């Protein structure tokens, strides 16, 4: 694992046990379904930005009917895990996982029907450049539909929020829903809509903490080691209050290229 890698194999296994096989974010296939609700993916070409351990790409094909998914991620271990899961599912002809350098999407202009992302853009600081690039690679009429972890404002984070972000240690570049809206509209997207998922994640985050500290703790410790689980619990204890206050506010967002 290089210095720039944050999701090593034990973290991938831990998060998979917490959130579902191949998932590095909460909510699983149901949450993916909500992000793309009302969009017909049948036979469509999708790019999944920050495809992680591949669970999302599998869901897009197996449950949402996507014809082809190109999963892009910057980290080696997650890409290797994703390729393994794709091979196990026999879907190598429909899901391609590419390890890429951060920066512009390595895709032709107007080449995809849907730009998708689940909880990964939090790692990308320049939301405006990303929105413009998503617009560039979409066909006319295509959608950018995603979820992300956001902060309710663009001022200095509260002390509690700053402490939580420090505990994550994941190079988060959190921004407000308003900044995402402006980035999407500024890039040319129409029908821009954002949905606050804080009310859902508020209960979910507490339930996750209860799992980590309850009878399942021993199993998590077997996968990650006792010290690492204690570190994760510290992060969750820091997260629950900022989710409860609403400062940490995961959102879904979407916009259409005219
Ligand atoms: C919280 S995980 C989510 C992974 C996956 N979307 C999921 O929901 O399971 C964030 C992912 O974003 C990836 N990532 C970080 N910076 C990125 C970048 N500049 N471009 C693409 N992916 C990136 C990380 O390597 C990680 O796999």
C-alpha cells in the first residue's frame, strides 16, 4: 500500500462486513436504487467514479440492468478486490475496473449515458472541475446521479466536525450541498436536484456504532484487529454527534445534460 492509499485489504474486509460485500459506503443496493430512482439504465453505459471494491458496479449491472459499467478508482487494493468480485460473478464482459490517476476522466466526450458515483467525490476537492468533466463525458440527455458525504456549510467546520474529519484520516474534501448545486448548474446541468439523506443516516450511524460496540465486536476484531476496531469506534463516536446535528449531511444529487 502506498502513502496515498487509504483503503487497504483489512479496511476493505471490515467495511464489507459492516456495509455489505464489495461496499465501502453505507446503504447497499437499496441506496444505489434510490440514487438512480426513475432513471432507466437498461443496456446503458455507466461510469462509476470511485468504484471502490466493486459492490456498486455489480449492483448497477445485476439489479439496475446497466449494459456496461466502467469503474474508475485511484487505489490499487480496491481495484484488485473489485476485479475479483466481478470475475466471481462472471461479469468481466460488462464491468471493467480501471485504476486511474486523480484528474480528468479518461473517457471520450459524449461517450456515456450515466455518470454515477457513491460517496467518493468527497475525496475530490475541485467539485466544479469534476462537474464540468462529468458534463463533457455524458451524451446529450444523460444524467449525473450520485451520492456524497457533505458538510452543511462552506465555513470553517465546527470543532466537533473538524475532530471527526481528523479521525477519518481519509483526505476528505467536504463541501456543502449549495456548492454542489452551483457546480452542477455552472457546468450546464439542468433539472438539478439534491436530497438530504441525513435523516436516514442519523439512525444508521447510531446503529453502526451499536454493532461495532455490541456482540459483533469480536468478529470485527478478528478481521481488523482489536486496536484498529477501537480506532474505528473512535471515529464513529466522533461522527454520530455531527450527523445528529446535521452538519454532516450525506446527500443524493442529480442533473441532466440537455
Ligand atoms: C468511500 S469509498 C466508496 C467506494 C464505492 N463507491 C462504494 O460506495 O463502495 C471512496 C472511494 O473513492 C476512491 N477515490 C479517492 N479519490 C478518488 C479520485 N480522485 N478518483 C476516483 N476515485 C477516488 C477511493 O479509492 C475509494 O475507493
